[in-house]
C-alpha cells in the first residue's frame, strides 16, 4: 500500500516533481515530442520517479540512465514483452521488479509494473495507451489497490499534420479528470522550434516555461529554456551543440546570470568509425573546465558490449560502474549486467533480462499488405542505398528514415506500386554516421535497421 500511495502522489504532482528531479539536459529532452511519445523512454522516467519517492534513489538513477539507450521503438526487431530487473545477493540473482508489455498491431497498449515479494509477482502500477494508427493519443496511468486498478493520471496527445501539437497532463480527481499542465508545440519546415508549457489555474491556462530550438540543417545547435515571469519570458538555461560528420561532438550547458550566459557544464563526444567511443562530462570552475565523469564504449560489430563509467580523481580517471551487454543473434539485447568497482575488481550489482515475442517476425508467410524481405543495400552504406522489397498486393507506400532518437531525418513521398519485387534507389549521403531505421508505411508496412559510415 505504501507504493500505491506514492504512485498516486507522484502522478498528481508530476510536473513540479519532474522539474525538481531532472537535470537541465533532461528538462530539454522532456519537451522533445519524439521523447514525449516514446513509450519506452516514458516507462523508465515514470518508474524512476516512483523509486525516487520511495527513497530508492540508486534504482531511480539507474533507470534514468537507461533512457539514453531507449531507442528500440520501431527498430524492426521482435517486440519486447518483458523486462526483468534483478539484484546480486553475493551468490545469485534475486528478482526485484519487472515490466510486462502487451501490443496491438505493433503498438504497446499496456505495460504493467510489478514487484517481486519473494514468492510471486505483485501488481504495482500500469499504463494503458490508445492509438490512432501509429500515433499515441491517450495514456492512462493506474495504481493497484490490492483488488483493482485505480486511475491516477492521464495524458492526451493531439497532432496536426502528423506532428505532435499539444500534450495535456491530467490527474484523477476521484470522479473525473482534472487539468494540470499542457505543452504546445510549434514547427517550421518540419522541425520543432518552440515548446510552451502552461499550468491550469482552474479556469484558464497560464504560461509556465518554454523551450526554443535553433538548427543548422537538421541538427539542433541551440536550445534555450525560459520561465514566464507573469509579463515576459526570462532566460533560464541554454544548450549549445557542435557537430561533425560522425555526430554531436560537444554540448555546452549554460545558465542565465541576469545579463549574460554563464557556463555550467559541457559534454565531449569522441567517435571511431562512426561509433561513439568516449563521452567526457565536465563542469565549469569559473575559469576552466574540470573533468567529472567519463564513459567508455566497447563494441562487437554494431552492438555496445561494455560501457564503463569513470569519475575524475583529481589527476586520473577512477572506475565507478560498468554495464556488460549480451545480445541475441537478431541483434536484440538479452541481458545487461551492471557492476560496481570496489577498488580492486568489478562486483555484480544488478542486471536486466529482456524477453521478446519472436512470433511477430516477418517471413514469407506474411498476410497481404505486408512488405516481404525489406532490405537496404549496401549495409553499412556511405551514400546511395538500394531499398528492395516485395509487395503481396498493389498499393501506395512511402519510406521514412528515423535516427535513434526517433526523429525523422529523410523521407520519400508516397508512390503507387504494383505487386511483386520492387527496388528504390535513394541518395542518403547527407546523413551523418550512425544507426538508422527505415520504415515503410501505407498499403504495406515493414521496418529495417541500417548503418551509415563516413
């Protein structure tokens, strides 16, 4: 019952709580519509906030770190059905909590958050999602009373031209839904330029904060957050991002000093062959940048098998934690083990086990309307790609390319095609190095992951 009350309290106070317990970077990301509508990202943040209120900050921090890797949605891989979290007792792994996911037409419609009581899994909370096509339009959060599910919060999503235009957060007042907060999104040329958050007074919406986005091409180069004073917008934070052919290389976080921007922190990114290998976080001392943490990535092919986090000891880097990832033959992650450094060796701390529904894989027995053997050649590629597929029936289809954040970075307009084998030549030379997802939609649907190297 303690957790039920915490869930209800959290969801009723979510907007203020989120602002108090997230970093500047997380506050910026929270306004990104691709993050807002990513169910995996929202699942981790929601569960992390629950653990924060329960005083279990270590679990909460670990879950928020998982947000950075939550890019499985629309990856063209088997659907994740269970994510089980365990802790190390010194000799064996003990179950702690898990997520159970249910899908309809490939969309996650329910995920249940359960805890292990030593003998059985007990319901904790759940969210129910409703879709219009592939677009989520409503998410309802509920807590378990011990006998039934109790409404706690609801989020409503509105779209214009396929782009997210409004998100309204509400809590359950006992007999009806009551407004709490909303965010309004503005775009230019398909790119998000402004996100305005407003609070409900009981009779009207009033401004609270906003985020402004500036681009160089499709790359976000500046993000400014501002707070509403009652009469005007006042600067709060600024993020400046620098890029090269591999991706983002530097992100500088600044705060508004009243008359000028002042450095606060920065993150430096290093790549090898298009793969991220080193991330260094630094803080501004007033005159120079001081190291704080470093993250090292090791790969097997395209999969990150080891991620080591180190802290700065004043003169050298000191090991802190590491994640060891194991993958299935199809590229899906099967296990992530988190270990802590005890000054002499790595010691197990926790692990996550991933389970999938492999029955959803596309094969030659697919029903009419599916695209069979969607492939990208070459893969990896540098410039031009040949997209091949076979349609079981004639129809109109379109192709989109998404990056790992879920942002659409390239598109081919709808075209009418006949049944049978098809091949489309596509110039993708403008894409930075990285992992992407090709998605076909319309009369036929399919997804395929591919890699760009530079």
